[in-house]
C-alpha cells in the first residue's frame, strides 16, 4: 500500500545538528520503499486561494500562521502502516519536527490500472481493423509526444501522426490487422508504460501487401478519470 509522508518542519527548531537526508533517501530507495519525493519552498512563497461567492480570493502566504509547516513530501510503498511509521521515524527531520503518515485513498490497484491500459491497446486494435481515424486518435492526449520511424521516414507530433494514420487507412483495401506480439506493462496510480511488438498487416488498394512490425514504447497518464497515451515511440523493424 502507498503512503504519503508529509515532512513537517519547525521554524523555531535548531537544525544545525540534524543528520543529512540523503542517506535516508538512498536507503529507502534501494529497498524500493521510497518511490518519489521532493522538498517544498518555504511557506513565505505559498499562495492561498479561496473562492467565495464566485470571487477568487488570493492571499500571499500559507493557509495558517504556525511554526510548523510542510517542508516536503515522500511517497512510500509499504506492506503496513507500521512499516511506514518506522520509515518516517528514520527521517532526520523527525528529530526536530514531525512526520505525518497518511495512506492513499483506495481508488484502484495496479491490476485495475493495467486492465485500463490493456483496454486502450484493445481499442487501438479494433479501431485499426475498422480504419477509424477518430476512434484511434481518441486514445491519445491532444498534446501527446509521438515519434515514429518507419520506411526510413520520421514523424513527430500529433499532427504528423494524424496524417500518417489517414494515409495508412486510405491506402488499405479492407481492414488493417493490428497484432500485438508482445505486451509488457508497468503501472502506478497515475502513470504507466508499455513495451510491445506490434505487427500491422493488410492489403493495399494497389494489391500489394502491407506488413510491418514495430517496436513500440508507450506512456500513459491519467487525464481526468481516464488514461490516455501521452507518449509514443515506435520504430519499424524493417531493415533493423
């Protein structure tokens, strides 16, 4: 289970004798307990936003004037709350401030996230068979970073990707078969990556065969309540 560790500093405490944080970060990172984290700027650089009666009220400074403040955060993955508390107790700031340990709200697990990503891949396969351009593009974020290298030509960006798909579907006489030969997924709550081999086959309008295999790396991110492709790097294996 994942836990958010809020590192709470105390501006009245003497930090001169505090141990460095780097050994704690490295030790938990080596054990795959600490997944991510970062320091935050001082409370004086905060901006507090409220909306009252439809009016946005902005206040420079923290939400509350207090000697304790959130100085940073760490995301931990632990088997139990007790393990997370033990990790928090080892943080150097715990000796002069406080550590707040809170579990993530249970929304989905990795199995659900992987199922969502595999669903996107299935959608791409069905859209290719129907040569449905808009259905294919709906699997991508509008600002997705796309790079494809095929037939000795490079294309980058969604505009180039749209044009390439238009040309592919227009040149096909019948369905385009998209066969996923290998598909490996790594996910967490908000992002995911997949590595695959994808074979595209079909018949062109001039009677020649379409047959190309691509090595594809794909990145996914939560956009609202759904995942979309935000990065795709594909290289044709022809001539590789």
